[in-house]
C-alpha cells in the first residue's frame, strides 16, 4: 500500500500538469472577455488597450508558461520568504495578478478562506454528522416511520434547489421574524461572547441550507449501502455467534458499508474549497465560491486558473486518500 | 450457486425472469406508489394540455400575478401566463431532460466505474480522466461547448431538438464522475470476494462476470446516483437557462419556473409551490421505484 | 447627554424643514451602510471602468467639475466653470483654463495643486497603462500647470464641447505623490494605491477587501468642516438585485442599495414593510432593438451580418421596419419590467431636455396594430398558412437575441407576442452578458457580430452632449471582420446624408444650433428605422427612510453628494 501511495503521488505531478494545461486552454477558448462588463460608453480602441495591458495580446503558450512560473516558483518563494524572513534574490518577482482587482491572487484566496471554512466547511461537517446516524437508523429500521420521514426530507432537501430554500429562509427569518441577518458580515471579528453570538446568528441560515443539502445526499448512500450489507451472510453468522446487535451494526455492517460513503465524502471535501456559489451569493458570504463565479463572469483568467488548479490538486489528493482508505476498510482490496 | 444461474439462464425463457422481477416489484409497496405517482405525472404532462387548453406562453398582462382561480387553477405569473399550463409544458421538457441526462451520466459513470474497478490496467488512466473532469470549471466549459456546437446542432436538428441534445449532452458529460468513482469503489470491494474468484476459475467470460455478478452487486449505489441524478439534472437545466445557455426563455421548465418564481414568493406563493412540488414528487417517486427495482434485482432478496 | 440628543434631534428636524444643513457636525450620524449587488473590485476607476468601481471611488476621489441631478455642470474643486463668456474657454476653442479652489487639501493633509491634475492626465494617457477612461482625454495635446492653482488644457483641434477631461465621476483627480511610481505598465502592481487612493472627497478608505467589502472613514481634512455627517461608511458587495433591495426596504439592515433592477410589483411588496423608499432619476439610457440591415442567415457562415452578405431580405424594407415599431406597445413593456424607472420612448437621445426630440412621438409612442398590418399588406407581405407573413419565399421570422437578464427575457416574450399579431415570428435567444458584451471575435454571440436579425440591449452616452454618441451611426463605423468587429454602428445603418449632418454638428459651436442638429439626427434614425427605441431607462436605487439629503443623479455618480447625506433623527 505504501509503494502504491508513493507511485500515485509521483504520477500526480504529470496528471496535474496536464490538467492545468487543459484548464488554461479551456479558459482561453471560452468566449467571455475581461472588458465584457464595462459600460458600452468605453470605446473599442480603449478596450483593445486594456486587453494589451493585461497581456492578452501575447501568444497562448507564453501566457501559460508565465503562469506556470508564477504559480510553481514565484508564489511558493514568496510564501517561504514571508514565513521565514529569508530573502531570495531581489524579491522582485512577478506574482499572479488578478485582472479585475489587479491584486495578487494568493492574497485574495487567503482573504476568502475564513468565511468559506466557517460556512461551507462547517455545513459539510454537520452534513456528515447528521447523515451517518440517520442513514444507519433508516437502513436498520427499513420502511419504519423514521425511515419514511428521513427519505422524504432528504429527497425534498436534495430536489429543492438552494436558490429557493435560501430566499425562503430569508423571507421567514430575516423579514418576518427578524432573527437572523440576511447579509453576512465578513469584517466581523470573533473576540468575545457577543461577537460569537453574532457570528453564529449570521452563519445559521447559510449553514442550515448547505447542511440540509449535503446531509440529504450522504444519507442516501449510507442507507443504501447499509441495506446491501445487512442481508449478507456474515451478518447472519455474526448474529448467530451471539455478537451484540449494536456491535453487529456499528462494527461489521457500518465498516463494510463505508466504501461508497468514503467515496462521496472524498468527492465532497474538495468542493468545500470551491465554495458554494449559489448559497454564498444569496447570503453574501463572499467566500471562495463567490470569488470564483465573479472571476468566471469577468473572464479573470489568472484568478480562475489558480483557483481551479488548487481545486484540482485537492481532488487528486482526496481521491488518493479515498483509495488508501478503501484498503484500510476492506483489506481484500489490493492495488499492487 | 453461480453455476446454477449460468446454466439456468439460457434454458428458461426471459419472460419468466422478467415476471419474477415484476412480482418482486409489486410486493414492494413504496415502489408501487412511486410507479403510480410517476405514471400520473407523466400522463398529466402529456395529456393535461388537451384538457387544460390554455397555451403556456400566451401572455395576458391584465391578468398578471393572480392567485389560483377557476380559470387559472395554479394562478398566473407576472406576465399573466397561466401557471398550470406552464407547469405541464415545463414538465415535458424537465422530465425528458432529467431522465435522458441522468441515463447518459449513469451509463458513462457505470461504464467508467466498472472498467476501472475491474480491469487494473485501465484504472489509472480512467481515474485520471475522472479527476480531470472533476476539476474542469463548469461554466467556461459550458460556454465553449455551446459556442462550438450550438449552431451546428441548430442547423441539423432545428432550434428545439438541437438545444435539447446539447443540454442533455452537457449535463451528462459533466455529471458522470461521481457515479464513476462510487461504482469503482464498490467494484473494487466486490471483485475480491469469493464468488467472483469462483466464477473466474470456472472459466466464465469477463463481460459475463461483469453483467451477471458485478453489476447486480453495485446496483444500490447506481440507483441512488440515478435518483439524485434526476434531481440535479432538472436543477442544472434551470441553471443553464439562467446563464443564457439553455432553452429559449419562452420555453418553461420546472427549474426555470422555480427560479423565476423565487422573488415572487410573498406575492404569489403558488408560483414556486407547484414547480417545487413537481420536482420533489418526481424525484421521490423515482427514488421509491429505484428501491423496488434494486430489491427485485437483488439475488439475496430473491432467495428469501 | 440624552437631553442633548433630543435637542439635536429637534435641531435636525428644524433643519430638514428649512433644508439647510449648515449647523450639523462631522461624524455624528454613525455608520452609513451601503449595498452594491455587484461587488467593487478596485478603487481606481482608471484601471476598471465599471460603473460600480466609478461610483465607489467617487466617495474618495473627485473631479474638477461634475454634473448635478439636472445634468447641469457645477464647479466642484474649481472656483468657477470656464466658459467662452468668462474667458476660461478660449475663443478659438483650443484651450480651457481651470482655476482650482484655494486651500484644498488631500486627505493626508498635503496641498492639492495643479501638478496633481497634470499628473492625472499623464497617468491615464500613458500608452502602456491600458487606462479605462482614456476616451475622456481624447483630443488633448497638453495639460499644464500655469501656477499651483491654474490648469490649462490644450486641444489638438477646435472642440466645441470641451468638458470631458476632469469632469464627472469617470475622470477624477488622483494624487501625484501617491501614484508617481505607478505610471504605465507599473499601474496594476500598485495594489495599495489602487485599493486606497488618497482623495479630496468626504471619505477615506480604511480597509478594502476586493469584491467583498470596503470600510470608509470620514476624511479629517475634508474642505467643509461640518461634513460628512456620517463618521464611517461600509460598502458591502455581492448577491443579486432583489435581495439587495430587500435588505433596505424589507429587513432594514442597510441604508442604501444601488440599482434596484427588480420587477415593480416585487419592489412594491417589499415597500409595504415601510422601511425604505425608491429614488429614481433619468439619464440617457435607452433600451433599444437593433434591426440588422445586413443578411444574418446562418447559411452564409462567416459572411453573416457583413456587407458581403448583402442587405437583409426583409428588414431592408422600410415598411417592415416601421411596422415592427408600430406593433410594439411600449407602455406594457414599461409596466411589466420597469415600473417607475422606465418611460416609453422613440428616441435614441432621450435627454437632456434641450436635445430630446418629440417629433415622432405622435405615431410611434402608441401601438397601432391596424396601421402596421396595413403597411405590411401594402408592401406585399402576405400571411401564409401558419399566419406568418411572407413574400417571394422570404418569411418574416426573426432570430431575436439579447443578454441574459430577467427583465430582458420578459420584454422579449412581450415583443414576440406583439409581433405575432402582425404575422411576424420570433425565435428568442439570450447569451450571458459577459459573452454578449464581451466582444470576443471567436464567439458568435457578441452584440457586435450581430449574428441575429434583431437584438436588444441598453446603451447611453456620458455627460450631456450627444455628439460622439450620434457619430456611432456613421457608415464607416460598422463592425466587420476587417476591423475585428470593433465598430459601434451595430445596426449597420448607412446614410450619406446622416454622415454629412454629423460632420456639421462637429463644426458647430452654438449650443442651440447643436441641439437642433442633434434632434435632426435622432429623428432621422427613428424615422428610417435604424433601430426601435423602446424604453428610456432610469436609475432606481433603494434608500432607508431615515437617510436624507439624497439627490439621485444619473449624469454623474449616484453618491456624488454623499457629503450632504445625513440620518433623520
């Protein structure tokens, strides 16, 4: 398993290079333009100058190689410098600059991390924590009232989109009841009890919307997979041997049911980084999801490229983690 | 046990196997209810327009934002279009898009998942392709696909069918990766079990092993993916039209109706109630049918 | 203390009555909460020409003169407006001299001088800078500081209307000291200057989170010691128009939300909460349908919508163009999509009043299906079996494109229904705004390429003088592959008479004569059906009821007089 992991990590490098090239080519091919959302009163000649000042007049390959250099050499060196205080060269390195804001892309990402982790990350965590017990109980008591309600809620939760649930919650809890603010304040600093309460209040609605959605999806997989295993021979054997029902359920069945669940969660964790575009828009959380969508709409290629590439790294990494976990959960799975 | 199945299958007529499955399906109460509801929805959206003959995109600005009445059982929207007619018309498109796109994604996902889980040589390359597709930014991808293929398809199939093919293709091609990863994980677990080894050593052909033994054992994950897939295909379609990449704006779909209605939540709640309910009911009924189908296909439940 | 507050409240109420704020104090009204549903990406309007960036930066940096809510130019950082009468504008129309107000200070306490104005010109005209407002400085050969309080602008040729550079929110003056190392290619790298420019305006940037939130503080060195009334301001970005309006009108969390482009009945429902109001002002924005004068048949491939494709088979018929306009009920479009923030119009130059024509209102503003049908019948367009008119195998069936936006899609559906009444069919299409207005030559969906028979969008002109705008319909400004689709004559209208008249306008200095010519040009476009003007669009924003002193302005930044805003107690 160890050599397998090493080999996979080694192969990840060419894979990621290919992915980064494909993304760059795709972004270059896409028909949106960084001057697209400027007022029409700005004449075409000026637009042409703006494009030139962004470096859009250079050939595609040059732009891609520049980005590679900036991402893999310049930015890591900068981070190293700021961490250690050492100085490499003259410190005058071209950083990846966003076209819309003209500021370093890495700074933007760092700025957006807190709210994304608070809201999207927490919602994912809650989703998992809710989904696993609900899924286990639903499967164990198949077709009970609990199962039926669980199925209904999760199916409705998954099929009603967040652009609707978000507005519904705002109308109920912000307009009528006035319990929660409808706008997320990213400047809020949590340093005492009252600011913590304010943070919880402003997180309540977006976290609820996202957690419902995540939990709905994961519950279905837990339940289905548990059901598969509950009827297996080994369960009957274990019961016949007199193993306690709780142990049968949680040790034998759950462990064997976790493979699809691990897959779904491993697919989901990287999406925390890409943020929740619609939910972030509705509640104005302005995390990484909003950063990405604004960048895509404004054809801010350096920003989109960097965000998407970091996302790709996480995907490759977490899929590798999932593969390793398969082997631990089910020792019969071998890759060598 | 496996040998029996192999030998029995060619001998007994296919009809009785189907009959067995149907009996199993009928025994599943939820499945029957799901089938009834689903049939009702399908019949309603196809036959409904002959009973409720108001044209879905007939504008009557003087009757805008009405609550339900006899003339407009679901009320009207802000241009005075009849909501019932729109929900019915939207259903035809949404169901077609949802089911076809889901099937396409399911087919691709299962194919990739089974191949990479079962054949070790293919595992690496196929999973790296999956990683690539997972990482691609959706929106620019859609813009590129639309730019490259819309006019060609429009010329070949006309504006409506052309867009339909494009949308189904776009949703299918961008949503198979989850199924692929999940199926692969299941296949990896299943293929190391004894009965597969037994089937292999009995000289059974690989593709028959996959169809006879692997697929039924990963069916439950596929079914869950299918139900969730319909819901997300219907919603994704609405996101596409919101971005200007979907059907023309005078083609109602459930997702679009829900999106357009969200701001009118307080004014005319029926505008969001019915499309939302329609999507949820469809997904619920497909979910229960999926449960029943899985039970019917499950060899272990058959034995009981 | 409490007594004092009550006293203060009483004073404010009195002052509101007498509409004078002279006795207020700086920073007594707390925090001003502003919501922009499109987030602000930079505070330097020269690097991003977006409306949101221009508005946000106008709280900090200011031009020499700006437009008030009636479209009148008012001196802002200068003592008076240079005109021919007072000699500030030379007789030969080749130079303009601005006299700066004495004792003006930047927010860092240093003096505001003519050198800063000269620097601003250099900054924006640097060939490597990609300045988004370069058009404002067009035709200027030199800007010089005659003395610390006098700036002289020299033009390359006589400029009958000289107020463009350093006028309006698009060309504010930036501080030379702060930006001196940011000229040309170095401009984007000056992140801290671009995010927190030093200005002369009522507020200074305290913290800037790009595309998210900006925090401002009152400028301690602002020229009026009593202003601004607010100690700080927070400008939050993101979300959508409807929820932004809701945060002001219904939940009352914010004081001011920019651009409430939401269906009128939804706004009315929000207003029922009684927390806020809408303010509307009208500038020069007109929603129009461009009629393609060239053939846009997809079978023509890359020749579509170019001179090579030849004239449009049906839209080149003046009767068809006139009938399409007659069939439209503009009142219904306004009622459904715009409410108070739109007015039916037939003019491409709808304002200011001096240049707005009324000549064609009589036939064009009212829907006349009968007349339209008659016109088409006479022109030989007969209804086919499906009710769609045709002549010699040419059907009146149009591809109707626009950008994605719920109001536009509703308008598309309404127009389609109206055209159906005169036997004209339409296939609706919409493209994401970033593509439609993006101008990527590789995309078939840009409005410049116009691979459709008709297309709809809004355009306007800066300031109050329409000369440059009217020159967009010149024959040689047609977009074509030869110029990379970069022309502004989108409908491909061409009329030598029109070209000659535009030439005459550019040589005329007399204001009345200029207005007369502008009207003539506008009428020509309407009568010949270069396009169908639909709605004169206003700007509509929501404000909390407690926020007073707002003078909604479409000619300049909406926050142009934010120094005068205050909270009613």
